[in-house]
C-alpha cells in the first residue's frame, strides 16, 4: 500500500536564495527597497534576483530610473562577499548598455568599483575589473577612468594579479590609452608590457603587444620602447605560433620604427628577416603590418640595402586578394627601389 512521503525540499520552481519578484512594474521598486534593507539575507536575495532580472535588456532603463545605481554603489562596500560579488556583476551587466555607462559617470561609480581592486576575493576583483573594462569601451568612459587617476593603479596590478584579471586590465588600458597615453608612460607601463611579452599565456602576450603598439603612438612612447629594450623582445615573437601575437608584434614594430632610433634598433635586432617571412603569412593582418614595418625600415639606407634582395617576394604581394595588403606592398616596393 502506497504511503504519502512528506518532503522537506522546496518546490522546484522556488529558489530560496532569491527574492520572489513582484508583479509587473512593481518588481524593481521592491528589489531596490530590499537592497537597502538592514537584514543581510534580504540584501543577498534581492541582489541575486536583481542580477538575473537585469540580464533582460528591457529592464535596464527601468532599473536606472528607479535609482538602482545608487543602491548598488552603496552595496560595493558591504561587508558580505556575496553582496559585493553580485553588486559588481549587476554593474557589469548595466555597463554593457549605453545608458548604463552614462549612469556610471553620472553617479560617480567608477571609484567605488575600483576600490574592490584590492578585495580579498578573486571573484569580487574579477567582476570589478569586468565592470571597469566595459565602461572603458567608450571614449567618455575611458576619459572618466583616466580622470579618476586609475591608470597607475591598473598598471601596478598587472604585476600582481591572476592571469584572468590581467587580460581584463590589458583590455581596459587599451581603451584608456586611446584617450591618454601620458599617464601610462609615467606609470612605467612600457616596462610592464615588455615583461608580459615573456608570459606563457598567448592571449596575454598578444594583448601586451597590442598595448605596446597603443603606447608607441606618441613620440615619447616610441622613444621609451627603444630605451627599455622593447624592440628585441618584439622581434623574438615575430615567429610565434599564435597569429594574434604575430599581428600585434608586427604592428608594434610598425609603430616604433617610424622614428630613426626605432629603425636602427629594429635593424640591429635583426628584425628584417623575420618580417620578410611574415609577408607570406596566411593571416592578412600579419601580412599588412609586416609590410608596413618593412616600409619604415627601408627608409634607412641599411634597411633598403638588405631589403633589395627581397623585392621580388614583396612584389608578389602586389596581387594580394586583400586590397590593403596589395596597396602596402606597392608602397613598400616603391620605397625599397627608390634611388636618390
């Protein structure tokens, strides 16, 4: 005979870790009210529910209108890890939208989020960096990060953080250096990026080379790259197996070798043979950057003399299927074959 079994488990559609949402437009006001509650469990459940709720883009504007940004800003200093973790995750989701990034600036959330860069928990630091990286993707956001004086902090963190967070920091600096490179140079970013070129992680190497290219756009950056021996490290990576590394390294050399110092440093590091090999690389971005770098090097008499033996190989790229590569090859041949 069958007997009734009394179960202590919750029904499958109920989650005790989340606050049940109120119906319709009352959902956000209730969640926002519970985010400010003095009871830890109420705050935890509210921020967990809010994080799920915000993943629907239609709810972002409503949440911002109800003042959720200010509530989350206060939760960043909460003594409970779960609350801090989910609050930064909510801000990361909000930062993925234009109105969310505007909210970061309007409510001055950048510095409170940055305060979690020193959090003891890896997940809280990771979410904080994800939120800042998301904001940095637009010029106003990047400018806000630069104005907040976070560049030196981010550069210093590159030497201490775990690899996953290093990648986020390198992305953030990439966007910020489009706005301002001076702070990064003063913070010793070129030296840090150069050290990261020796990292085992391919993604970190590629992003470090990309950031060196960004930092080398102004004249001071080019001179700094020559001064701290960045060029020989870049030349060593021209034969790397990863296409992103090859593309960014050749791009960095292309930028640095615009100056006379850069040209002769690259020639002295024996960059020409490796760059010539990249002319036939299967990746178009690598071919393009290599050709542009070779064009810069051929402006020096020594470079032109060496490259005169490789004109036929470069000429073959004038028929490249990618128009930009074809044009770069034509310019390279003109410069190499030029005679005074």
